[in-house]
C-alpha cells in the first residue's frame, strides 16, 4: 500500500469514525495535543487499524509515535 493511500485511510477514519476535526489533521500535528486523540479514541483506533490494515497495534511500539506523520510511518512499516 502506498503512503498516500495510508494517509488517506487514516485521515478518513479519524474524521468519520472518531469525529475529529479535519482541519487539525496535518502531518506535523501531534496526536494528543493538536488532533485531540484521547485514551478512548486510542482503543477505537486499535480496532479500526486491525480491521482496515490487518495487524494489531502494540502499545509499546506506539510509545514514540507522537504525530500524525509518525503514526502513518508506523502503519507503513507494519504493512510493508
């Protein structure tokens, strides 16, 4: 899957499933502080990523993922 496709899918589920503000979702945006993802959203993200991308997110692997771009990097590595 191409990077552009990953970013589009992630942005789509953040807007539609989590009802987050599209204006806030930018590559450099921090997931918690800028986009507004909280711990309940993260639980939903785990389920959505497994359904859409076919792998389980491991909490310890997400420890250094702070921005939207880093999150897409993580998904790109797992689906390569």
